C-alpha cells in the first residue's frame, strides 16, 4: 500500500493515523513538484486535483482524505473507527467536515503568514489576531462536542478523534492551544500517548522544522500555493484581499484543476 502525502498536510495526517490504528503496512512518498501543482507520473494519474493524500492499494487509486477513510473502513473494518450508532456516525462525519473546511482554513492562513510571509507588519498582526479569535471559536465548538467524554467518538478513540487531531495539534504548535487542564488539552494529552498519533505528529514536527526558508522558496518560484474554496474564503474575509491580488500578480498562487 502506497500513500502519496506530505507530513505537513492535515488531510494526510488523518489518513496515516487511520492506517496505523488499523495496523496496515504502508509506505509513503511525497510527489516531486507537489507544491507547484504540476506533479506528474503515477501520482497525477491517480489524483487529478494534484493533491495529497492519495492512496494506492493494489488496483485501487483513491484521492481525498474522507474517501480514503471510507475505503479503509469498508475494506479493513477491524478495528472500526466509526461508531455503530447512526447518529454518532453522523456526528463524527460532521466534526470531520467542519475541521477539514473551517479549521483547516484558519491553520492554512496562519501558515501563509508565519511561514510564507504573505503579510508583514501591521497587516500580519491584524490577520493573526483574527485567526486567533476564529481558532478560539472553533475550539469552543469542539469542546462542546467533546463534553465530558474521553473521546470525540465516545468511549473509544475513532474517526472523529483522528479528524480533530491534526488541526488542534497545529493550533498548539502555533501557540493557540487551549489552557492546561481544559477538556481539549486533557484530550490532547491522551491523544499523543497513542503510537499512531505520536508517530504522525513526530513526522509533522520534523517537516515543520524545515520551513525556515519557505518564504524564499515562494519568492523564487519554487512554490505556488493552492488557494481553493474555504482557503480563499478565509483570506478574503480575514483581511487578506491584497494578499490574493499580490499572489495573482506574482503568479505564486494557484487554483484547482481544471483550469480551462
């Protein structure tokens, strides 16, 4: 089993945690030219959007993290990651959807500012403050969903937990974690004790340590960042209209296939 991925991708992290929880053997590969949207070869054939994660399992070629999770749950049902109760299953999927769209967008926007220096000075500070307020709102919603349960999935770790894990962990990495002793901080302490999560977060941290020259790589044309759907919305509503215009002028942002 081959997983095309990047360790910084929260979507890829979800899938790696699921694979490890199910005890499945897999290898990983980061496609060349992934950050430009022009990666080719077998990866591009399997993923028309040129996005990770993409899973190769025998003859199966599957892109999109949610679809990959569904495939893994169908083909390798033990241990199950989704709860048995239909309402609980729906809630797990809703938590995943909110994190994959709204939470991902905030974290991505912070990466654009912190790593890629899309905004600096007063504009950057205003955008980071907006992101911090948004993060607090998202975390309050998640804390309400968690309640007094040990896991988002209920009594055992599962789909909802691995869906929250990469996004909340990124917030802690950016200094926007919840206070010690809070329900989310306590949940995260349990989370990082799991081998599947610990290994995945270790890979994230190693990749993050190599982002010091990200802005230079962007300026030199080595990277063109993908401004798709919820990410573009975040930038436009959070004070980054000029960021988008500058990116278009410099041709260092891109949109999703097909381009016409």
